[in-house]
């Protein structure tokens, strides 16, 4: 039997549990998410996207 680790749902589950335990953590999680998405949009090569137009 093989186990496939899926990072997205696992991260969402852990973040959800942490938010339930420490609601103020939501601010930091959202801020980090927005920063990462913004960087991925500005520099697609960092996220493995195509380089150039």
C-alpha cells in the first residue's frame, strides 16, 4: 500500500487546527499566504514557471 502525501490539504488541515486553538494566528497565516502569492505572481520563475514572455 502506498501513501501519497498531498501538501495542500495537509497544510490546510494543520492551519485550520492552529486557527481554532489560537485565533490570532489567522492574521499571520493570511499575511504569509498573500505574500507568497504576490511573490509568485511577480516572479513566476521562482515557482517553476516559464521564463520570459
